[in-house]
C-alpha cells in the first residue's frame, strides 16, 4: 500500500517536474500540477490525502532547519531590524487591506480580521523554494523577503492562539491547548524553547562527533534526522510551530563544524518531502467549488492577489528594496501560506468562519500558490521587454553569498601549511576535512573547519564552490583526490584547482584530468635536501640552487611528456630511461659552460 | 665595527674576490655577510641586515662588476634593506653619518674604461649610481677601491691589492673629507 502510493508520487514528480523545468515554469509548479493530476479531481490515484498532507508538512520543517543552518546567530542579530521592522510592516499593511476587503464581502469584523491576518502570511515553502531555484536568496532583496517570511512564522504562533478567543462556539471541539490557562501555556512554550537551546548548544555537537567517528554516513544521517524530528516533536507537544523549533536548532548548529555535512545530509529528504508537500497542496485543491462557484472564486483570488501585491509593493518601497526588484519581492510573497489552511481549520471549528467560507478561502490559498510561478514568468517576460527597450542595461545584483573565495579540501599536514599561509595573510578559506579528531583540535585553534567528504558535490555546493575562486585539493587519499578533481571539473568548470600529488602516478592522474597546477608533496622538500647535500660537498649555495633549478625544470618536462603517453607502459619505461640519459647530458653541458664562463669573462 | 656586504654568486669560483675577502676576513671587529651564501633563494633577512648595519661604522660593498653594475643580489639587498623611513625619507636616518667604501673588481683593463676603450666610458661614470645610493642614505662616501682586469693580471698583483685592502681596513679612520661632504637630511628637501 505504502509502496504503491510512493510509486504514484514519485512517478508523478519524475514526469511533471522535468517537464515544468523544461518549459522554465519552475519545479514548484511542476509539483503542484503533479498533485492536481493524481488527486481526487484528476485521475484520483491516491487514497489518503489528509495523512499525506500532514506527513509532508515535515518537509517545511526540514527546510527551516536547513535555512537556520545557513544563518549564523551573528547574522540573525544583524537581521533583527529587517525581521521585526519589515515583517511587522508587511503584516500590518497586507492584513489591514485584506481584512477590509473581506469585510466588504459581508464577513463580520472578527472573521475579517482572522482572514486578513491569515492571508497576509505567505508560503515559506513556495517563496524559499522559488528563490533557491533562482539563486535569489543571497541577494539583498532575497534577504529582505526572507526576513518578512521569518517574521510571519513567528507571528503565526500568537495568531493561532488568539483565534479561539474570538470564537463564538463552544471550545469543546478544538482540543485541549487553548483551554489551558495562558500562563501555563506560556511557561510550557518557554520551557520547550529553553530545552531546544540547551540541546542545540550542549548535546548535539558531541553526539554528531560520535556519529562522525563511526565513519558510517547513514548513522550520521540518521542522527541528523533524529535531531530535527525530536526538536519538532518537543515544539509541537507544547503547541509551538515545529518549523520555528527546527529553525532555532539550525541556527544553533550554524557555527558548528558539522554545518555543511548536516546540510548536505538533510538536503535530499528536505527536497523530496517539500516536493510531496507541494503535491499534496495540488491534491487538496477542491475543483468542485471551482465548478459550482467559478465567479466567486475568480473574484476572491484576483481580489486577494491584487490587495496583497499592492501592499507588498508598498512594503518593499518603504523598507528600501530597489525599484527594479519591488515587483519581484511582491510576487515572491504574494501567495497565501500553508498556515492559512491551519488557521481556517481552527477558525471554522470555533465558529468564526462558516464551512462554506473556510472552503472558499482554502481554495483561494491553494490557487494563489499556483499563481506565483505564473506571475514570475510574466514578470520575467515584462522585464526582458523593458531591458530590450532600454538597451539591456542592468546593474549586477550585490551578492553577499558567504564570500567564499578559497576552499581547502583536506586539512592534514599539507593542507594546513597552505591554509596557515593564507590565514596569516587575512585570506579566509572554508576548510573541509573528514577526520573528527583533527577538526576538534583545529577548531580549538580557531580555524573554520567543517566535517565532510570534500568530493561530495552537495558538500562542495554548501561550502560555496559555485562562487569560490580557488579550491586547494590537499586530500590524502589518491582516489578521493582524483574523484574531487572530476567532480570539480564537471560541476564547477570555473573553479581553479591547485592540487597536491602524492606521487608521480597521482600527478599523471591529476594532469590527465586537466588540473594545471600540481605540487608533488615531497618533490620540493627532496630537492632542497639535494641542494643541502651539494652544499655539504663544498659546492657554492647559489650554484647548488642553479643545479636544483635545472633538475626541476627537466624533471617537470619529463613528467609532462609522460602525461601525454602515459597509457603506454613500454613507452613510459623507455621515456624514463631516455629522460635519465638526457639529464646527464644536460648536466655535462651545463658544467662545461659554467667552467668556461669562469675562465673567460664571468664572475671574477 | 666594519661590515662587509659581499656579493659574489659563486664565491669559490672567484679569482680576485676570494683573495681580497680572504685578506681581511680575520681582522678584528669585522663582520662579513656573503649574501649569495646566506640567502641563495634571495630570501634576505631584512631585520638581521638592518641590525648589522646599525652596529657598523663602516659599510663595505664588495663585489665583482658584471654588466656595469652590482650583482642582482646586491641590487635586491638595496631594494629590501635600504627602506624608506629607515635608510632615507622621513625618519630614515639609520645610516646617517656612517661611512661607505666600495670595493670592486672588473674584467676589463684600466685602459678599456675610456672613450677609446671597448667600454667607451670612463669608469667614474659607473661609480655614480652606487655613490649616490650611499649619499642618499646620508653616508660618507670614502674613496672607492677598484681592481681592474681581475682575470688578466697576475696572482702577485691580486695579492698586493689584497694587502692594500687589509692595510686600509685595519687602519681605517673616518675620512674627514668624506665627512664634510655628507648629505644632511634637510639639505635638499
């Protein structure tokens, strides 16, 4: 049964998302359409829609955890102004406008207020997924959008708590939480948050370290999931937003060495569950209502979108979003959020909203979610037209993406010296290593070292490989090092690699993968020892240096020749022998020249 | 203290320089920095060089002339040791009043440094940049010592030049005429 459902969901996603992607409609719309197709109003292939909706909400929780991971506490403090300023402003503007609109449809003031506040909230899932798809999140406008979404998530909690107080019906149907005295609920909430903070700060890192030491990736993944689910459960036990708890846990782990590893382990689950969430939104769209009251639905959706877009545009203007991106900001946040479904559900149970209105509003939210990708397409098309007319002049977005310029893969004996030279000169690098003990030690010395296998694409992405200038491949293991160079060449063709080779075969392997700057780990040191030997035998130091220089040049030329015909074993051996003979001849010639220079007109 | 800054890329291969340096090496109160032996990778220890200069009363720049100039290492030494704010410019008075002696060997005969010779210019013309380097740092320029035709002259001639150098350094007293010509920091500002 489960497998059968999974088959349907996965097949629908695999078919619809690439098609949507191909036509540049975005993955979110692809999932929504997939949901509509397999849902009760499409081919009716799935049975238990409600439990899927409930389950897939966990995708939103994981998403907020990952967002938290990317946000260090320091940056959160920096953002507080835009969160509480911009966020509150948006909620007030959109909420008031929509409430007035709702009142004009004949809703009572209480109902209008609930509708206004609920519809002012946007869908974190859709907005963030869309921004990530367009790599828009790190831009200033993306950050402003994120701040507003964060405030909405916080505001949703008191909102849900207030609705029952507005209720006219008996509270019996709502469950226990609202009937508990206010101070008790507050105490519980406070306790839960404190618990999450304590767990996040004191227990997770040692646990993650233990899991990392097993070197079994699935154990680490399992622990990561356990962590998020556990925290989500603690929060939901006291009636707080699971997403908010996960976000908090993410922020607490943002400065830990496991940040990138956690991010890349959670990422696939997050992606799939979020996809499932969008599918379930598509499934819950009640097309019956659309058939029976098409006019009313159309008016509600367009009216809602117009009010929200205009108020968002105003918010953008006031909080200083550049004029070019105000509409983008508005469209990204224009849809109704998943919290809307919950709010309308509660409002109906306590009698604030009639069943008909609740259904209509749910429909409005669901439809508004599908309009976001479409509005974005319209926005792109309009912008392209304006740009064509205006000669294509456009300022580059100011991207404050963690500013990764250098990634050091492997921080053992070799990587450390490279890293220390860079750090000493004020160049920050993201360091990736897979030895938990080593990391623990280095972090004590204040290095920014992250745990993980650097040849994994997801980890590289998380470390900022897409915008970095340089990667230093200092991985001990030859196979992993070659794998990393493959991964980098395939996925980040502009990322310059400086590699460490353990031996000649490794050098040849790296070279044949197109790596241009390679240092053999022992070559320079051995050459230096050779120089010291020549000096000890009475040769002038500078002359010994000359000899080493000649040797180096010849050796590298010889090696390069081997790279070009390294597939042929026989020619490799003969090339090596020819190289040796050639080198002797070279030194003989040099010696002769050196002697004769002295006897004629050289240094006296 | 007398500081000898010696710049020969291959000291053992040298014919004249080796004898000249050998004749003064054991004098009391003398320090020899053979740059190519100390810093074969041009990685000059600036702090150590400046500290030695500070201690010195007489700085001797000693080297063969090749291509009418100082060896690359000595030029690099000028560049990284004689810094603005230390050797010249504002606050750059570390060498003020010290004496400088230039000791060189050349490959050409004395007669080749003339309008009619292969080098077409008097040797004095090639002295100018070095002298000015010392003067710019406020040092007193002692009358330089040059041994021409270093691989043409006989061993005896080299030996007597070496003795003359030894004699000069062992009896060295600041030349009052050189002191008179010292450039003061505010002379040209």
